[in-house]
C-alpha cells in the first residue's frame, strides 16, 4: 500500500491530475471501482497520511500537501492549508492528461444521444478519437513511472460515455459488429455515426424482357443526361435492382443500397421459376426491423408485374460472401431457330453429344468490350429438346454450370465456343428467346 501511495504522490508532485486520470494509472487494481473513485480514494489516503505527518512537524509533508492541493485539485487539502495560512493558487492548465475532458463526459454522452435520435438500434459501441500528442503524453508517463496497472484515456472515455448511453437507451454495448458505432471527438465535440447496413435476402423473378439487372448509366454523358439517353442519364428506364431496392431503402429509411445477386441474366432474358438469389444491402438505415411480408408485397406492387420477389429474410454480410462465392448450376430454356429443317434423329444425337460435355468457351465477342478475353471451361449437365414449334424451331432445356454463355453455346460465336449446337448439328442456329428457369443454389 505504501508503494502505491508513494507512486501516486510522486505523480502529483510533477503533474496536475484529476481524480479520474490519477485513478486510471492504477485501473487494473480495485475491481468494481471507477477510475474517478480510485483517484479520489488515493488522494484521500494521501491526505490522511500527510496530515498525520504535518502534525509531527514534517516540512516534506507540507510540500506534498501543497502538491495534493494544487496538482491534485483536492479541496480538503486546500482548506487545511488555508487554515494554517498557506494559500494555493488555482491551476490555470487543469489536468495534465485529459485537459478537463473527464469532467465533460455527461456533455459528450448527451451529444451522442442527440445524434442517435431517430435511429433504431439494439447494440452500439463508442469509439474515441484523440489527438496523437495526448496519447503519446500518456504513453511517456506510463513508461517513465513504470505504471503496470494503467489503462488509456481512450478506453476510459469510451467506457464512461458508453455507460451513460446504455443507461439512457436501455441498449447494449457490443464490441463486434454493433448496429451503430459512435465516434466521439472530445475536443471538437464532433459526433460521427457509423451505422451498420441491414442485409435483406430473397429471390427475384424478372417477368418481362428488356430490363437490365443493374442500372445502365449512359456512357456518353456519365449519367448527367444527354440526347442519347433522352436526358435520363441511363440507357434503360428502370432495372431489376432499382425496382427492388427503392422501396426497401424507403422502408428502412436508408441513404442508399447495394444490390448483390447470384449472377445475372441478359437484358432480353427473363428470370423465371423460383427466381435468382439476391441481397439488398441497405446503407445507413434509420430503421432496422420492418415487416418483411408487407415489404415483399410493397415491392411486388410497385414493380407493376415487371419483377417479383419472394422469401425476404434478414441475413448478414457473410451470407453475401457465401452467395457470391458459389458457382450455382443454372437451368435455361432457349428457343432456337435453325437455317434448315432438323430431324428428330439429329436432335436426339445433339442431346447425347452435349449432355455431360465440357465446353471450351472464350469470352463472347459481344462482351469483349467490357470483359477480359479468357478461356472458360464449363460443363453442360443436360440438354434436352423439350418442344418443337416447327421444322426449324426447337425449344431446348439446358442445365449447366454457372457462368456458361448459353447464347454462344447455340451459335458457336465464330468458333470461340466449342462444341456448340451449330457445330454439332451442322446448321446455323440462332437463339430467339432465352429464359433462366432455375438457379440451383440451396440455402439462399
């Protein structure tokens, strides 16, 4: 105990320290106490000890009592010294370590609560942004005096502000992935909120042709508007992502969204069957819990029969990574026109040749302007002719690896895709209609 009091007295001889900053140098001792309580307790014990020594006529005790009154801001010591005719001037600088910030914790918590107004959250975390020189000063003090049981000002401020927010809101502090992180700059009063996104997963069906999955910004004007895009800034009036994300962002009071999907279909292809898995990442949502069944109905109503969604559910960022990482098998139906009549025997031979075949496919000519030219090896699991609409027109169902370009599987793309329907049947083939009828990805 004497060593502890001796170290505390040594600090006060050289530095003005408030209760919290003195106590923080011994933060790992005395479980259950706040740093302010530790500091006040140390100063009280020193006061009693020094008063005892003063009564014994110790001059050294008088100097330490002056330090306790002046550097320790300890009013009983100041009163005792005044009683014996020793006046102590007020310290103009305040606490050496916190510069008075520890006295403003209630004010900082109040500002944080004001910034949080209007946001729904269950968990939060407080972060403190301090000037580098303040942390360096504390590190130097710790090293100089061998303070083995201390903690940093940043930690204490974070904890104390967090306690007040928790009491006022009834919400919990969470150190990993909180709903909101509150960044406090104590010396400027700036409060920054980092609001974790909300992730909503489901499946979408695209019921009409001529709609891209993502918004196509006009490349000529960069989205500003020009004659080419009819002053809309985009090449299509709407997109799957816009039809889905806009009502979701509104429902959550978000400031924007990112649309993640398990692959994409061409603009002129429909997405049918169970639909394609997707996730909407709502950025800076003010609400975190909405009725997803009602939201699903709202999205479908607003999409006016162009797109429909189903199975909306809450997920997390890890779900997005898993969805993106999977190469789901796809099932397509493609209506093909040949430049001559094809026989049932030829169709049977085509089914046998392509079912289970490994396709060597270079990046299609039609997307070379935006995709790297590379070779892909993709497997056709099954190809079946399911409907004949005439001597030259046949509908095929194809189950294949994700990432296979089906239009080029039909045409051959000038030899860039091999084998192909055109190559094997020895007739020019072109796709008239293409639909995705299933995305075989379980758990999403």
